[in-house]
C-alpha cells in the first residue's frame, strides 16, 4: 500500500506544480486553491508512504515522479520544447527511479 500512497503523492505533486503555473503567481483564485489542496494532499500521502518506506527511497521517488511529470505536462500541455538532451536527462531520472524501486 505504501507504494500506492507514494505514487498518488507524486501525481498530486504534478498537479500542484501545474496548478501553480496556472495561478499566475498566485493571482488567480481557483488555480491557487488547487495548488494548495494538491500540495497538502501530496504531503499527506507522502507521510503515509513514509510509515513503511525508507526516507531516502520515498523522497527521491516522490520528487522524481514530480520532476518527470512536470516535464511531461510542460511538453504535452504547455508546448514547452523537448530536445534530445532533455529527453536523455529524463530517461536517466526514470532509470534511477527504477533502480531505487528494485533496491528496496
């Protein structure tokens, strides 16, 4: 169950990052509220995952999911460019996450 909590916490991290971008510096109420709700939810589910997962593994996987998800949202929804170097870096992050999961 801890890995499910961690995955959900990572998805909420992506949601709050995207909503924060949409909030235009916290000047728009709805995206600001979504940012805060998703941030709190992400931390709650990370805390639940930390009950049984090691800190180093859980925190790294959580931030990795957020980083890769934010990159994907930026490219797919916001039209940000994806160059070979960026894609390679994302692949290395993903590889590191897979290795961390295997190590645990």
